[in-house]
C-alpha cells in the first residue's frame, strides 16, 4: 500500500489551500497544543482494506483512505462578526472542498506498476465528518474508497538448457 499512500500524498500536495501534507501519524492527537504541522494541513491515512481472493495468488481489496483536513480557528463566525472574520472562519470548508476536488475521481493511472506494488483505481468520496475538539482546531475527515489489486504470483522462471558436451 506504500505506493498508493505516497501517490495520494503527492496529489494532496497540489492543493494550494494546504500548507502542509503528510501521512497521518497522530500529529493532531499526541502533541498537545503544539502539533508538528503547518496550518492548514492535510494528513493521509489508511483506515482499512477488505481483501477477497481472485484465484491463484491474486487479490482485490476495497480500501478506505482517510484525509484529515485541519486548521486553527482564529476568527469568529457569529452574527456580530465582520464579513472578513466570517470569511476567515469559513476557510476550512474551502479547504475540504479543494481536497475533495483534487482526490475524488483521481488515480495516478500507472500503466506499468513496478513489481511488489499495488495497482489501484479511482478514489471515490464516501463521507465527510467534522471532529469536535476543545483545542481551537477545526478538523474534518474526508473518507475515500478505492479498489486495489495485488498479485503475489512469482515471476516465471526461465530455465536455460544446459549444453551437452560429448567427447570425441
């Protein structure tokens, strides 16, 4: 799954509204009030893969990818806030929309995949969830499904004929 995640991270890095992209290793969960990211950020994680056998050593999986989009909430959005403040408070929604636009229907379209890597189809958005937090961060999860294929069939072995040497 490494190539799938690195390809998605590279595509996520094209979203100009994000200042930081990385694989999700708990940056928003384990660092208190000082997460090691720049704001706003997009973090890529593999949630699960449900595999089924296709015969032989080939398998197809239904993978779920989670993208966490996070930003610091620095402006109010109440009815008393200025238009500029309200616009700033709504930035997270533009970021989530930009991530969705970059990934929904996207694939790296690799025709030839190096041995040991997984081929995959187009990403399809499944759900978007808001994560309630007490630390002033706005965090949304966007879930994508993607079909993945892996073939563990060993490459064919070429056997060279051994020349027979006869003595005169």
